[in-house]
C-alpha cells in the first residue's frame, strides 16, 4: 500500500495531531506562511492568534503547566523568533514542556543576512533543552516525534524546531510516515531510583527526629503530588514547598509549613534551619531558597531526589543523592517504609516547636477583619478576598514581584497545577498570556491573573486576544503606582532613594483601557469597596474583568531573609528582625 504524499507544512500539522496537540499559539509571518496555509486546510489543531510572540510562548507555557501536556507555539523568522526568547527562557528555568516551531528563511539563504534572518538555533541554544534545524522535509515527522519526547521526559523543558521556508513548500510532496516509537541513544533519562539508595534513605528517615520534606516544581511536573501527600501523611512529617512547588502538598493541611526561602514563612525557614533531616524532592536548592549555601541547614542530613543528575549536589552537597523521577522514588520509599513499624510519637517535640514558631510569627490569614483607619487597602487583603470569593478553587497566574509573593503567601493552593507563575526567570508580562493558556485548557474554570501595574503593561496587548476568543479571565491588579519589589529593596538597602521605580502621573486608567478592549473595567480605591467589587468580579463568569485596586504603596512583603545570612535571619516587618 502506497503512503499518502503530503507537503512539509502538512506533515508538520499531521505530526502535531499525532502527538495529541489540540491547539497552538502563534503569530504569522513570511517564513511560516506555508505552515499557516496548512493550518487553514485542516481542522484537528486549532490556532490561537496572539498579539506578540512572547505572548504565544507564555500562553503555551500556561497551557502546559496547567494540563501537564506539552504546549505548542509557532513564530516566524527574525524578530518573530527573537520575540520568543523570553518565553523560552521562562519555560527553561521552570522546566516546562513546550515545543516552539520557528520559521526560518529558505535553506539557500541561511548565512547570507537575508531579510528577517536570525540564527534561531544559536540564539536559543543556552535556554532550550534541545533544538532542531530541519534540513530535509522528509525529516519533519521524526523530528517532531523526537522534540515531544525530549520536551516531556526526564526533566521537562522547551524544544525548538527551526524550519526553513522551502522545506514547507506545498509544491514538494513526499510519503508521510509518522514513527510510533523513537530511540535516541544519547538520551536515556533515569526513572527508577537505585534500590540501594532507597534503602539508605529509609534508614535515615526512620532515625530522624526533626525532619522536613522540601518539595519543588519537579513533584508537580512529574504528577507526583498524590505520592508526596501519601508519603508525608504516612510519616507525619512537616512539608514545605518552593514557590514552584506550591500545590504539590495541600496548602490547608495542618502539616504544611508554607513556602520557604526569601519570602517564605517564619516557621518554614526556622524548620529548615533547625532540621536534622531534609528530604528534597524535585527541588534544586536555588539561591532564593538557600540564601547563603555555606550556612544552610548545617545540622541536617540531606536526601536529594531529582530526575536531573546535574541538579544533585550542584549547590548543596547531598548526603544521599537519588537519581529518578519523584513519582517512582516516592512510591518506592512508601513501599519500603510501609514494611516498618513507624513511631511518629518521637516527632511530637519537633511538631510542638513548629507550632510555637507559627504562633509567634506566622502569617495572619484573617487580615480582611482588620479595617484600616486610613481606608487604604493592604495587598494581603486583596489576596484573601480573592481566596474567599473563589473558595480556593481558582487557577492563579502571576507575574513577578510583590504581588507574586503576596499571592504565594496568602492563597492556599490545595491542588497541583493551580499556581502558574514565572519562578526561575522572574518574567514580567508572564501573567496575562499564561492565564490565556490556562483558560483555553479549562474554559469553565475561574482563572485569575494576579498582577501589578508594571507587569501587566508588558503584555497588555493580549487583552485583544482575550476579546477575540471570549476568555473570561479575571485580572486582579495590585496597583501601588511603583515597581513594588524594586522600591522595597531601595527602601531597605538604598536609603529610600527610589531611582526609576515610580511612574509619576503617567499610569493609564486601567479600567477605561480594559473597556476600550471590549472588557469590563472596575476601579477600587478604598477598603470598604474591596469585597463587593471582588464578589462582582468573580461572579461575572462569561466576561473578562480588569479589577484595578489601589493598594498601600508603602507596604512591604515579609518575612524576608537577610541577604548573605542563614535561614533564621529574617526581617519580620520594617521594624522587627530575628537577630
């Protein structure tokens, strides 16, 4: 039987369908016009027209993080490709599985500085897991297969497929044959942890009197949240999460310590500092967690579980490294531990100490009951109001800065893939387009973008995309009329010299701007307006609502670790610190 002959562009679309892709985000241009014609001529993969290539990649990223399936974006050559770089770097830092298809000039023009030519492979190399330059149209199916395999296995990450325009020409056809299996000899990511290492871990776990489970985004990416929860509850060990790991363990559980690190809770940071055993799962001990690595948890043995061997002992020396997926390693530990008699009573003094830390300096989750004398709204109150009105069930996206940290601290995430944010790269502009990706994936769910007046303006043009496709996203803008985190650091470290961190009187009327895009815009200036406005915002299920809220411009985010110190050195307020 003869195989069907199709063009490279058609083969690309057919291959995406074979990989289970249902929608892609993109922006057309000269080098990808053959691809866009192929998109037009099929109906199995939907295309979403964004307003900027950065938005396309962030939307694919949000889709991937919320679903666990790879996101796909398509961009043209030159500026289209370079506009995708920030999105690729964001996905790379947070280990998100996305595939970006970039158009390229014709094969014979590569290297000639032709119109809209950029070396996408060279430009993107440091910030992708892998990249492919298509050299023959016939290679497209196999390359797509490899790209999705690489993006989604091991430590996930972004993959680029750079496609010269001539290789998608509809005039050239070839036999389409999509491979069912793929074998990449140089790429064999580990999955199951070494049984000997698992046994050693069990021994350390049984001996521990002051243990802490420290989980990161790898638990969520590996769909291991159920195993983590079972593991923690079996042992009755307290759990702390990284910023990327929020939702891996239920945020409302009594054993949850909250987030740790630079703006982590007092009890989480103190527990890590005083622990005798840290079980790190799918986390990489980055600088926002460890503060000064030389002073990090000196009294603790460290078990480090990660699918990426390069992450083990990279920053903090692991006493017991285990290479393997979070899901498989946790399952093995549960099986081994279940065969032992577990005496959880020995943890009572430790758990009592943690409770005392929490009672002394834990976060106040009842700030909505505090009526400010001056009528100013605290950003914490906004997040608590959002949590109340969504009953903790919304998808929350954010950008980076104070609003991101307030959301992480004061919204309880009980489910994985509920919290979507740029953790590693800290990308302003991520919130709105990533919310689009989430809303496309979950059209009936509430998706709220918690942002600030600085971040939202980075990709605000995507309000047009939201109108075109009827996305009922709720934008919660914590407006302090400043680059809040920059200003906080300037207050704390530069004598309050606010160098280029405020806008003067140049900010737009965000509510009116939202209305100009066809959406509902609301403005809140006083505390007594907050709850009714939030209720109305969340109740409008079929409309995008831009809720612009003036918050106290002088409010800082605490706790905050003192730079260059140990985990027990924290600023608790503008006046109070722990040392």
